[in-house]
C-alpha cells in the first residue's frame, strides 16, 4: 500500500496483499458488524408489543408478597391499572363489571393483578391496608393488588390510563393491550352497548384462540405517574 | 401559565376585531332602534363547579326564519383545569352535547377548536385551558313565526381534569326571539365565539403525505409559504387514537417549501385507513393556526421520498456537484491527514514512474475510494432498511473496529519508519507483477482513505448525508459516489494531467525523510484511537489495545528481520505470524467487553453540563427553560475541537449561566438508540450536532457543525430575543 520502492519481489506479494486485504477487510467487516450489532438490541427498551414477550416486572403486593412475571410463567396473567377515585374506574367497580371480570378470570385460572402506579400524594395512592379494604368493600376478586408508587411497572408497560388492561398468555407473550371495552365514557348505561374487549380477550385465550382485537384504545384518567 | 396570558391577549385582539364585525350589524341599527330592543347577551344560566362555569351561548340575539346561526357550549375553566378535544389524546374524553330544537330546525356537528398539548408525565392529552367555546351551527325553520321564540335546549356532559378527573354535566336552555331582522348578540358573547374562532381549523392549502418508516412516521407538508422564517413550530394532532404515539416528541425539520414532522407510529396505525387531523403551525410572531389535513399515505416504502429536504428541491446534477465538492473538501479535514500522508508518499513515488503507471495508479486509487463509498452506502442502506437508525461514523462505535484500526495505523507507521518493508522480498520478480502490486496498493489506499475519513465527513456533509439516506436508493448511491470522486479528485487529476506529475519533484533522499516523517501522524492517530477505546470500554480496552500494539510491533520487527536477513527467515516469519495471530486473539477478548462500562472522566462533580436524555429535555422544555444540546463522541474530532475552543470557554459558559441555559451533553461514543433517534429527528446522521431550545418551549435552532465563540453567543442572543418578543401561544 505504501511501498515507496517499485521493485517489489514476487515471493512477498502474496503476504503483502494478504496483509493489506486482511487489514481492509477487517475494517470493512467491522463496519458491517457495527451495523449488525446496531440492529439487535434496538427493541429492548421500546414499548410493549403484541405477540412479543411481555415486559418482566417485580412488585410487592398489598400483602407484602413479591410478585414477578417470571414466577408466573405457565399461567395466564391479567393486568389492570387502577385508581379507585378515577371516575372511569368507579364506573366499572360501582356497576360490578370489574368484579365480574375478575371472577371470570379466577374461574378460568387466570392470575389477575390490579396495579396502582399512583405515588404518595397523588389520587389513587393507597396503603397496603387501604388496598385490602378496598378489595373487601368493593367485593373485588383480584389475585393480588400490586403497589407501584414509583411507576416502574407502569412505565415498563407504557400504561397510560386507569383502567388500562393487559393480558399475557402462559408463555409470557403479550396478547392484549388496551381498553376494558369499546365506549370511553363514565356512564354506567354504556356498559351494555359496549363491545367487551377484555372479556373477549380472556375468553379467546382460555380457548387457546387468537385474540381478535388485540390492540384497542385504552380510556380513562391518566395514570398519575410520579414526576420525580 | 403561558396559555392563560395568551388567551387574555387574544381576546384583547378580538375585542377590536369584534368592533369591525359589528360594522355589518350597524346597518340594522335603525331597525334595532325602531324596535327599541337593546342587544342582549344571549347566554343561558350557568352550571357552576369549582372547576368549570359552563353556559350555552348564541351569537344571535334575535333570529329570522331560515337563518343559520351558532350556539356554543362555553366553558370557563379554573386555573390548570382542562377539558378535551375530539381526540382527547392518551386519557380523558371529549365533551358531548345533545341539542333539542323546535320541529323543523336542524343542527350541525361541533366545530372542534384546535387544541393545545396538555402533558402529564409520560401521558399526552389534547385539550383546552382557560376558556373555550364548542360551537354548533343551528338553522331556524323557514316557517318559524316572528314574534315567537326559538327554544334551544342542550344536555352536555364533559370530563374536566387537572391531575384528577371529574365528570360533570349540565342542562341549558336558550329562548331566542324570532323576528323580521337578525340581531347579533352582545359584544361579550361575540368575543367568546371569536376567541374560539381563532382556533377554528382552516382548510389546508398544502399537499400532505404520511410515510411509514419502521416504527416511525414522516409527515411531509409542501407549500411555498412554508419557510424557516414563516414557521417557528408545528405539531400534528391526529383526529383519532392509535395513528400516532401522542406522547412521543414530534421533531420539526424545515427546508424552504417543505415541512417534515418525525412522528412515532401509534399502536393501531393502519396504512389502509385515514390519518386525518390538525396541523398546528406557529408563525414567527408566535401565533398558532390549525389546519385540517388528510395526508395521503405512501404504503410502499422507497416508492415515495419520506424526507425530501434538499434533495427534492435541487436538480440531481446540483446535488451531485455539492456532494463532489464535499468530497473534495474532505481532503483538507484533520482526520484525513493520515491518509494524506499515505497519498503524499504515493505521489512522491509516482514522480519517478512512467506516465501510464501514474494514470493507472490514479484510476485504481479512485476505484478504491468509490468501492469503499459504495460499500459504506450499501451497509448504511441495508441497516436502515432493517429499521434501525445508525449514524455516519457509526463504525467507530464498535470497539473491535477502533482497536483494529489503531493496530493497522501502527503497522502502517512502522512500515513508514522502515521497520519492515511491504513488497520487498527475496527472489526476482517481473515488472508486470510489481506494477500489479502497485495498483493493488493504490486501490487499498483508496479504500483506507474512506474508512479513516468517515468521522470527518459529518461536519460538512451531515445534513446532505442525512437527506441522502432517506432518499431513494439510486440518489443515495449517486451522492455517495460523487463524494468519493471528490475525495479522489486531487490524486486522479495527476493521472488525467500527467504534466502535473512531471512537475512533481524528482525522487531522492527527501522521499525517505518524508516517508519517515509521515509515520508520526500514523502513530498519533493510533494513540488517539486507543484513547477513544478508553472512552468506550475503559481501562480494559487500553490494556488490550496496547498489548495488541506490542504484538503488532513485534510482528513488524520480526518480519523486518526476515526481510533483511540472508536466509529465508522461517523462524522470524513464524514468530511474526504467531504475533499477528495473538493480536487477532486479543480482538476476540474485546468482543466480550461491555460498551458503556467506560470510566467517564468528565462527569465529575465540577461538570458544567448534564447528560442528555429525551426525558430530561422534555421536562426542561415543559418548565420553559432554555436548553443547549451538544451531541458529541470521543471519536469525533470536530466535536472535541468545538468543545475546547468554543463551548468550554469562559465566554460561552458565562453566556449559558447568564441566560439560565441548561447545557445537555449526549455522548455517542458508544451506540445509543436514544441519541440516534434524536439525530434522525433532525434528519441528521452524524456528529457534531448542536441545537438551542429557547426559553418558553419554543422550537429549537440548529447550529452549524463548526462553531465559533461569537457565533454561539450571537445565536443565543438572537434566539432568546425573538423568544421574549413573542411568547408561545401553543405550549
């Protein structure tokens, strides 16, 4: 490459060229490799996606027990983001709609986790005792109520509203995310008219069928994430 | 709250405008006086909560049979409380209004005023603060009887939120007299409508299209009036949920006549469906207007050009010419210097050679440059097709590449120093093959020139390369090849005009001196790359790089002994080969090293900057703080020079402090998808990159890649000033 003397000798030429090619191809391969490694990890931090592994989580429930998705492998898991003072959440609890879904889940062997991502001082934040009291007084039937005051689990799932529903199949794949039903209102009488997206999703998974409307619009109050 | 002040300001404006709009009703003043009916404020009794005072208003105080007029739900909101647009964003819900009208009357839909963005942490909502009117057109039946009254009843429900949300509802009644002449409502009611009308969506005069690119969407708007001076901000409000990720920042880029917004695809984006919505455009005076757009969706990626910018507005030959000039300038860039060294020695060699040889060497060198450019373009295109945005100079983000490069440069340096010779061996050879060797040398010199030069291309070519990479494949290749020709031009010229070669000095002892001197830029580059490696993977990288360097030196020395010895030097050659193998073994070690584990030397307590993150940038902008963003990398020499000579100087740092500017620095030494995406949103693919976000959440000003103190301070001054004159009307 840089030979000043033009009287190069035959025996050396192969080595000469080999060195050159080695260097340059190493360089170009590194370019390509750089490009390829650039491809691989790009989806890791992105928002959850349907038919992809659901983001892992570890959170303490209202009984002090640590729940993690890894431990629940083999079970279908339903996630419900909640805030008991949000009018949209109240619509579903006051009418008994949410409790009915929770019982339906329990009957089908589905683990139902209610998640509270409100930090202290924000609407919906509760002590573990208050969480249990709410479950009792509302006759709710979740498997557990997870407390996520730092919003880590909420952000991992990109949960934006209360309620915001997710369904994870036994293989840990996210199969539903979105609204509880199709009519975004606080009116109780809309329940009957609405398409019950989440109920349909649970039924489909229980039967081993694909979920028809796997991504729908979540509606409700915004999740009151901590700003710190 | 900037929003509040704005609305107050606007209503002031429209009081005046209202006087003008009263000019027409003045004609009916006589009628009015005769009828002895004063204009009455037509506003229903209010439904009041601590959050909202809601009424039903009418813009007509008296209606005539067949007249079309407007009623509206008027909401006066307490500070920080908001109600929603028809697409409420991530949370919330739009108001619902049900009208009951006399038989034969008809009503239209709500004409939704253009909304503002109302972020809440990672959630983005679209709605209104302060005061808003939701207008609906109503037509009085032709057989309505003057003297009677026209009763409008409204049942409305709305959700009002601050951090918490409260559903509210109200029933409203208006009895509007029916007469022989129309009478407009009193000025305060007109003013309320007028305020809402400043947000009334206008029909868009522009052609718009939406192009999906992986997880992203590019919204392109074309119109001659879309210039950098006329447009200071833009935001796309999709009419329905799921088209666009509402919370993702929308990065604006503008070239005259073309506006592009980089959007994140929503969860249910469907290229078959409509993606209509409102484009909010904020002009130089800080006034925002909303335009209804229904962009066509280009489904076949590559068939449409998603980010036209410079490329589309310039004829192809001009684009190529600029790329060629860019390539030519590359010869003068600091990191091409090691390559210049190679070239200088090569030219020195040529001065003694035959004419035909000179020509061929030039041709081979050019070919090498072009092949390297084509390979780089191809790799970038392939990776881009995979949906990941990589940056120009990205190969320097791979520690493997950096270590390999430093050893290669060391080996070249040792060769120049005379430790070993390339192509000097035992046994005789024909002139033919020697020539071939020379040509292969020229070819690979060309390849090397490009590979080493890439980090320097960004300053001059950053924007053009960014545009090229979003352009159709053939244009992209054309630009890269034109750049390659530019880089090769000085050398190729020697081939085309052999007279120049003849004018070159005769070979002599000076060549040996020159060659030896040229070894030092090589060593310097190798040393710099070791430092880059230390930034990437810390002290472990330095250990590996230096051990490798030792082995390379050993190999070179051994090989040199074999060359100078009398025998065949099998032992020396064997040792040299073993050393090279050991070096390659070290490279494997690097593979396992985790990038990012670098001991960052500068993030100490005394640091005058904060590390860049999108979240931090968004938070600061929401607070209305001015922000200066600097994207840098250890392998970007221009970046480091800019920092030393400009950004870190007392004058600039003082200017930052005086204006309360938060200095965010992003380090792209290792691959970082967040920074990659950020640069892409500006249509850039390389470093350096500097952007200034003036106070008040205004849109950023992108600074040129080569900075001077006066320029930076001047730019801060200019941007801050225009910001203080025109507070944003759209948050």
